[in-house]
């Protein structure tokens, strides 16, 4: 069976993290997108799959991405059978561009860059502190709180460009 329009939009949305979406948007042309896509599958040894959430089309079914030369093959294991089809990087680009505006791009870029800068400031051990407890109370808790805030902001920017098929309730 062929993929539905919802399947293609969900394939695009679920493929990206905020940082990957920014990278993809910043690519200059079709060839760069194809090379970038090939690297995404080459660098990852784990299979790419997601189970659809409650309220989404075919809730609970397993979806998979498999590398293809010009994009990826997306499979949906629905109760009525497996739907599968090729989604090219040009198709992905069209889905992203349909909702991309300068304001949404600016919000995505700012959120991704702020999260990356914050991540780079992480101190992985209590080296400059007297004890683990002081490190945790004086550094790690505030760092983790800010990290969560930045991750939520980046996720909201991703949602603005690639919204979920069915809006999910906020975690907080």
C-alpha cells in the first residue's frame, strides 16, 4: 500500500531533531541534501524507528526509515497492512519549506545555537568543586534546569516548522 499525505508529513517531522532540522534547512541545494541524508543513515548503526502516539493516525503502529539513494523508504506497520514508499529529500524539502518563515527559522536557529552553547558549558565532573554535593547543588541542578528550558524552546521551534499530525499535550 502507498503512503498517505499524513504519513509523509509524520515521516518528515519524526525524522528531525531541532538541530538536524536547522542543518537540513541550511543546506544549499539538492545534491547537498542527498549527501547529508546519506550521512544521517551511515553514521547511525541503530535502526530508525518510532511508535506512533495515542491520537495520531494508526496509533501504536511501528514506523521505520530505511536509507534510499535519493531519500529514505518510510514504512508504516498499520493494522490494515504495511504502507511503504520512497520519500525523497526533495519531498522533505517541500514539506519543510511549506511552513518555514523567516521568523520560524530565526526562532529555530536561536534555540539550537543557545542549546549547543549551553551544552558546551557543561562541566562533567566535580573537579573545581569541593565535593559532588556542592557540584550538584551549585552547578548541575541549575545547568540541568536551563538545559531543559532550552530543549523545550528548540522543540517548540521544531513544532512551528514541522507540526505534529495531532498536537500532543504539554509535558509541563
